[in-house]
C-alpha cells in the first residue's frame, strides 16, 4: 500500500486550499456574512453594489 504525495504535485501547488471547505476559508478570512444581511444599490448603468447591513455579522 502506498500513499500518493500531493504536497509537490502541480495540482496542489496551483490550489493549496482545494481540500478546505468554503465555510472554513470564509471563517479564516473573517468575512462578513451577506446572507439576509445585505442591501443592493442599483446605479442604473449596469452596475450594482452590495452593502452589508450589519458589518459585525461574521461567519
């Protein structure tokens, strides 16, 4: 039985976070949770801005 060395593969070097869930990355980054916590501002020129209501609500 052998174990494949992923630490030096090109796939691993291209994306070292491939085995990390997205929620863990968001917690580590201390990102603001925008689910049910955002206002969409339409500039009527094709651009929108999404602003959080409560900036202290984190993942």
